[in-house]
């Protein structure tokens, strides 16, 4: 206390008239009164050897922004089905653009769309909030998948975390299953296949009454996890299961806007799994998938990459290099850093194999 008083005196300060410095110190310490006199503030800074911000001494708000924030009223957004429909239509438009142009072209637009829905969701109440949460989950999952295509695994994970919370609030088991499983596939790119399997299995438990098209998609996602773990038999079993569910989906006409799944797309998924396993069946599966190549530039790029991998496993270096070259050009054109990385690795392996082959000449 003496040290504090001495510090005040050295700085030219005195206690207010009629009030002892000791009493003022008690007020200041308890927070009953604010330390507003600059000389006293400086004494506290010296005494505690702390910056002014740590002691709550902030500069005057000359701009008036603090007062403006304090006086700003809470603005609640009235959400109706019409607004939800608009957001969902925007998300669908972004999906279609993504399939035609790739993720890089409109990535910023997709993320801005996600932020806009989130801002409205945070200020919404009422019976349509759950529907808005579902719309947000779908938009965030799309933006997260685009981030994965750009090889931004961290952003992909974070966007799916936001999507998961919204999907749970929206109470739609198909959307929740899709988001959980898709985040599991993000873990494959993070080289965490065991955790990926756990995530996709969790998603499958949430899809008990989901339509057949969702169960087909989940089975194929599980097959991809099995392939990443080297479980060939389980991967084939899950792919057959996906075929069966998709056949049922064709019969009952079930569709979900956030899933692009057809017989050709399942062949593409089989090609990917078989390429991961080093199985030459990947070549035939890729050929069966090729009629749907125009449905999505990202899917088509991945298909050529998988085909290159299959040819490489078969020892056909020339065919592998050709397909990897096609995939590389498409990846660069459509901004798929994920497939570019894969195709470059395959081309490098092809070059090394050619160099290492013994001279076949006389």
C-alpha cells in the first residue's frame, strides 16, 4: 500500500478531497468505482506491471462504435417457408454449377451463401427454424466438399462440423446421415481411415428409415472406407449392398437433392474402390461408369485418375500415363487440387518405372 501511495505521489496524484487514498484503493480493488483518472491508472499499471488492457483501462471511444453496439437493438428474422425455399434453391443452383464448372470457380460464392444462411439462422425463431437449419446443413456440406476438392482439409472439416450441428437441430435423419458420412470421407483424405470408418458407421446408424437412395450412398461410402483399409471382401460386399439399395430406389422413385447417385455413379465408386485395392476390376468398372462422365466434372476427373491408378497397378505404364495426363489437365482446368495431387503422383511413378525397367534392346 505504501508502495502504491508513493507511486501516486511520484506521478503527482492525490486522493479526492475528503477521501483517504486507502479508502479509494479499496473502492478500486473491489470494483465499486472505476479508475478513471489517468495518473491513478498509471500507478496501477506500474504497481501490477500489467498492460492497461489487462486492468480494464481502455481508450476513449472517440468513434462512438462502442455506444452504437450497446444501443443496437436485437433484430430477429421472421423465417417462413418461402425464405427457406429461396435458400434451398440457391444451394441447388450452386450444386449444378459445381457439377458443370468445378469447385474453384464459385467457391467464394458458396461460402458466402453459407455465411448468409448462418447469419439468418442465428437470429431466427419460430416453427420454420428447423427447416432453415436443414437448409444450412445442406449448404455447409456442399461448401465443405468443395473445400476438400481444393485440398483444404481443415476448412472441409470445419464446414462439416457446422453442418452437423445444424443437421441435428433440423431433425432430418437423411441429412444428418449424409453430413456425418461425408465428414467421414474427409477423414480419408486426412489419412485417418479407421476414424473415417467410425464416422460413416455412425452415420449409417442414423439412417434407419432413410430412403433407399441414401442407404445405397451410405453403403458405397462404407465400401470406400473398407477399400482404404485394404478390406477387399468387405468392400465388395458393401458395393453389392449399394447396388441392391439403388435398385429399390429406382422402384420407389426416391431422390434427394444433395445426392447424385445412379447406376453409372456406383460403377464409378466401384472403380475407385477397386483401384484403391489394386484390383484390375477397376478398369471394367470405369468403362461402365464412363457414359455418365458429363454429369460432373469433378466425378469425371476422379474417374480418369482412378483409371490411371488401375492401369498402373496392372503394369500398363503407357495407358496409366495417358489417363493421368487427362486427369491432370481436367484437375487444373476445374481447380481440383485433390485430383491434381493424385494424378501428378501417378505420372511420377510412371516415369520412375520406365527408368527402372531393364533395357529390352539387343
